[in-house]
C-alpha cells in the first residue's frame, strides 16, 4: 500500500508570461495541481498558461486496482483536493507517474540503498512508465492513463552509484529521470511518449484541454 502525503503549495510562475499565450487558441488558464518541476517545464514548452496549487493529499490506493487505475486514482485525488478547497473556475490538471516492473509499482526511493536496488532491478530490462491524468472543470472530468515502455542497457554498479550520488533522484518514481545523465547514457529504447516518462504526456493533455473547452 503506497501512502504519501503531498503538502499544500501555491505558486504563480513569475518567470512565465501568462498573458502571452493563455493556452494557444483557447483563451483560458488552468490550475496545475503538482509541484513537479518537470510538469511545470512541459506546460511552459506547450505554452499553456497556469498557476500551481497543491493541497495535502493521501496517495494511498486500493490494492485491487490495475496499474493504470492506480495512477488515475492518485491523480484524481490530487485534483479533487484542490477543487474542494478552492473556488476554482478554470480547469484543474493533476497527474501521477508510476514505474512498473513485473507488475510491481516502484515508487520513489527511500534512501541511497533503495535507489541502488531499484536501478539494479531496472538494469538491462524493460519496464513501464504510466502517468495518470485527471482534468476537472465544474462537473466535467477527463481521465486517462498513458503508458510508455522503456528499456535500459545493462548498468554497471559504478554508473548507478555515480548517478545517485550526483543527481540524487529521491523525488522520482523509479529512481531516475530520463532527461538526466542516466537517461542519456543508459536508455536503450523508448516506445511511446518520451514526455510521459518525464511526468506528463503533454500533447495528449493539450488535446484533452481542447476537448474540454469545446464541450462548453
């Protein structure tokens, strides 16, 4: 049973010009219910205007859910926590990314030893990265999970230790970030959305936001 509490947080990105591209062609901003710097960066690249609001959330989940349902369940709870505690009139976007190997959900490493064990397990084999996405706006909801298949080359103990000590991936599911050194030198193949592995299938999110806006 995974159980993590996400703390309350609010930020309006000061380095991003919200008036420049309020969401290409839609004329709306959104709330991003995530503190992830990768999701923030991806939305900025997509020229989506957003503020960040995060409320404390219990990230536990029922044991009978599929791995795709787990990611959606956690994302939905993040979005609902923001919706229920704020008077929000714009879409709320929440996401949760999990790593799956042998049908086991691999979370964030607890410490250095755990990170070594996780990357050793992923070395030389295939795993899946699944991001659950939930968008809430009023009484409307769009929910989906995106799945990417990733294969690592065989990683040496030296490579694993170097990466963990320099990049300290303790806030990352699966103990790695594909855009960092370990991804550059260690990834053999990626099948599916690369940006999904970073934490958000952003092109699919943009299409979902467009769909929701067109439902008005």
